[in-house]
């Protein structure tokens, strides 16, 4: 797992709406959102989701492997507690009623061991009666045209930046190589940067197995459907996990 650098943190801050999952979370968590309490976001990125949770009355905390991302997160949610470190081992004080992890972050964990360590870390921080929600990309190969993680490229421009992202999927190794090449305007010139990240296509059955081994109940949702009901060919899923 590799942390995002300064340039990539700037790209995410300008283009990624980290509070996007909120609509689905309202349906998935129901009264849990109105109860308030403590909220922990692993791989919190630039802090958009925590800022929204804080505005809803939650006491917030976040962890991210990237120091550059945390600089933005601290500005977005100044009252929150933040810790720098990988999601599978970052420690924060206390227990949390809601724990989240979005942005395909679990796919940055490279193997079964790291995935197990992360779920164990979540379990360690979850309060009795708490809920853990994370997103998961199914890497459905036959839907390449709809799913950039299995191949292709896209570009975009925003103030002072031009960025190209390429995805190359190795079906045998179940890995997606994410290569980002960008140009940042500095004065009258553009400075080039490049970052490479490898995403792991964890089998969904393995994820279910590891969660259930820790005693979690699991329910799946598809954020791209109106009812959130998952389909057989769902590209993206939200997994709601809790203990009884």
C-alpha cells in the first residue's frame, strides 16, 4: 500500500466529493444517523465525509496513510481527531458508533492478511451496537466499458491542473494498476508528476468469510440503484456490518 503524495492529495481535494455516500448512508443507517455519537472514518482522505458527519452532530475522528491528505482533512473538519497511519493498524482513542471506509480504499490492501488485519482493527474500535460500512468494487470483467478499474483511461482538467489516469487490469493476478500522470501549473510553466498505485480485486466471498469470522453480520447494497438493492452484476457495493 502506497500513500498519496502532495499532488494527488490536491487532485482529490479539487475533484472528489467524499460526502457522496451520504444519501445511501441515510437509507442504510436510518435512525443511527439521528442518534449522534462518535464517528471514525478510516482512509478518510480529504475529510469531506467527516465534515458532513460533524455537521450532523457526531464527534469525529479519522485515519489516513497520507500526510498530504490529512492536511486537507484537518482544514475540512478542524474539530476532529486525526491519526496518520495505515488503516489496518492505525489506533485511535475510544470506541465509535459508526465506522466508515470509502473511496475503494480496501482495494489498496494487497492481500488476505492485510484485509484480515483491517477488519480486526475495525472490530477493535467499534462500540457495542455500532455499525461498520465500507465500499467495495467487484471488478466485474465483462463490464469494462462501465468500470474503469478493469481497463481504460480518462482525463480531466481543473484550475491549474491537467490529469490523465490509466487503468490496467491483470485478471490472473487480480490487480489493477492505476497510473496517474499530471501537470500542475506553477507560474507560467507546468510541472509534471506521476503516481502509481496497485489495487487488489479481493474476492467477495473472501471478504464475507473474513467478516463473519470476526462475528459480523453483513448486508450488501448497490449505491447505483434507486432502491440500493444489489444486482448479480453490481459493479460497486456498500457493505453494512454489525454484531448482535
